[in-house]
């Protein structure tokens, strides 16, 4: 009797959905699996509602969350126009690693020492790392975005560029609501649908969220303890090694083998010491086997860092090397490290985003695969730059320069 009653209730709630809950036939789905405008969005969303119910989301939640959701072309336009990670490390870190973030991060740790100690004991992640991400993502919860997250995610789930990724996010968002953590009305954030004080994607919220304040639900928007513990849980899952460093500024000798300066090259710290690498204050590196890479975000003329295995967590959090290096550097500043040395007194050339686009096209034409041609110097572009620098007899520091661009333009 109970099963029959539940089935009747399920059917009754389905009947309240704004779009008829009839699954599209396979042929229609093949023709309307994604789109570059709003045409077909409603039919696709109706089918997605059925998929959500089939995956165990209550019909009532599906109706409350998705009835009336419409396609937003402005979201797609924003997605196509991202330029922030086309900035150099100097441009981005000068703006984002601001003194007020360093001071506020330190103050928050001091004010909530017991909470940060408890989280570090449980997950192994120090407070400085948490406040670095917290500060860069939302200014410690001050700016989390105000767009309706479900509309943003649904729009990107229909758009063809990253449809599969955002369909996963949309399903996770529905499960968060169904679990009782948030409501459709409180689920607001930036244009891409991230949620809360650490801008979690919904599936990260669903899978790594922690009820640190013990109120029976996971609220990463309004509960700082929940947000901090959840971030630590996620960072631990990304491979954080308790008690290990993540980034350290160093000085390099002029005769360093530059082709070894790459995140893909990991050598024992003792080997870097033998090469003549020393700490920023001139003291010797420990002669141990801790693996490290030399990171040159502005090339051999700019600041130099040793990136340890924990630095991988920063690039997993955000695969922009500019963002990852800035976040890791901010965390070191919170711990008391001084500002980095900006270089050897020479002007460091910075290619414009349009020039990087041209460089990427020239690299692809030479048989490299730099990924999306977007003017952002990611890992694949840096690796291709290094290969071409070696071929041309230039210092192979993986940093794109006007000299390299001119050589490739000339067909060298």
C-alpha cells in the first residue's frame, strides 16, 4: 500500500512540471543534444528533468528547481570572452596578491585559531593555504556572485562547448537541493554556476562538502566553518601531503641548465643545490631528496620558485599557471614570506594576448598541439615553446618572448 501511495504522489508531482515529462525519442535527442542558441533548450530541459528523476532526484525538487528556467545568451557570451588568465603573472599577482588580502588572511587565522587547528588536524591542510584560496575566490566570502546558478548551469549544459561537464554540474546541483543543503533561491553565484565561499562546482560541493558547524546540513554559502572544512577536504583529495611545503622563492645561477626549468622536470632538492640554486635569502637549500621543480612564471629574467609536490594541488584547483602560482605565492605571504624579487633589473617582455594567439597558431603549424588557441599560456603552450627554444638555440625557460615569435614568423 505504501509503495502504491508513493507512486501516486510521484505521478502527481510530475504533473506539476511546466514541461510535459515525456522523454524525447532517440532521433530527436540526436538532433537536439546541444545548441549554440536558445532553440531547442526547452525540449532538452524537459528530457533532462526525466533523467534527474531517473537518477533518484525527487520530482518535487526537479519541479521547484527547473520549472521556468530559461536560456541565457549572456552567460554563453561571457564564457566565450574570458580574458583574465591571459594576464601575465606580474599583472595578475600584482592585483590579486594585495596587501589587504595578506593581512586579512592572517587576521582570520588568528581570530579563528581553534577552527583552523581542528581542520588542519583532520585534513592536513594549513590555514594559510585555505585563506589564500578563500581570498582569491571570494574575498573571504564577501563577493560570491548573484546570478541564478541553476539558469547559468542549465544554459552551459545546453551550450555545445562544455555540455557534458555542465550536465554533470546541473545534476549535482539538483541533488544538493534534494539533500536539503540549499534551495533554488539561495543557489546564486557567478556566471559559471560555482557555489559558495570557495566557488565550488556543484559536484565538488556534493562530493566533498563537510558539515563542520554541526547544524545537520552543508552550507558553503553562509557557513564559513563548512566552507573551510570542505575546501580542506577537497584539497586533501587532490593529493595534499601533510607537513610538506608547496612553493619557495629561490635564486638561480646564471649558468643553470634552463631546459631543466619546467614543472614536468622534478629533481631532488640536493640536485638543485648542486646546480647552484639557493634560497631567496642566499642560504643553502637542504641537501635532501625532496622532489622539486624550478618554476619561472616570467621566464629566466623574472622571479624564480621551487615548486614542491603540493604545488600540484594549486594547478589541480585551477589549471591556469598564473592563478595557481599567485594562490601558492599568496599562501607563502600569509605565512610570513617576503615579497618576491621581481627579477634581474632588466625589463621582462610580455606578449599581448593577441600575440600569444599568433604564437599558438605558429606552434600548431609546426606540429605542436597547444590545445585551444586562446591567448592563454598554459602547460601545453609552454612545453611547445620550450621545444622550439631548444631547436633555435635560445635559453629554454618555456617563457614566450618577442624573439621567439619573430623567429617563428620568419619561418626559422
